[in-house]
C-alpha cells in the first residue's frame, strides 16, 4: 500500500517538475513557455487517449510495444535536453 502511494506521489510530481524546468529554460519568455507547455500537455493527453482507444480496439498485443516506443521517445527527448533538468 505504501509503495502504491509513493508511486502515485511521484506521478503527481511529474507535471510541476517539467513545468518548472520549462520555465527555468525559457528565460524572459516564461509566460509563453508555460502556455505552450500546458497546451502540449493537454494535446498529449488527448492524443494518448485516442491512440490507446484505437489500439485497444485492434488488439491488446500492440499495447506493450507502443508503450515501449513512447517511453523510449520520451527518454530520448529528456536525455537530449539535459540542460533543462
């Protein structure tokens, strides 16, 4: 039970941590960077939901593969922009 609570707390912290990194990297355009971040975050939620629904409609066998691909893309994006975090 405690491990689940810690995992949920870590997931809850992702958004604010990413947003503070974006704001720090933005310099003088902090308001614009924050707005773009929030917009992209919402687009990501919507497109992820749509893709997940489409994959579940096809077959469950594609779900792990696409999850792995998305995780690798996110990992590459984060490691290539290390100056932010």
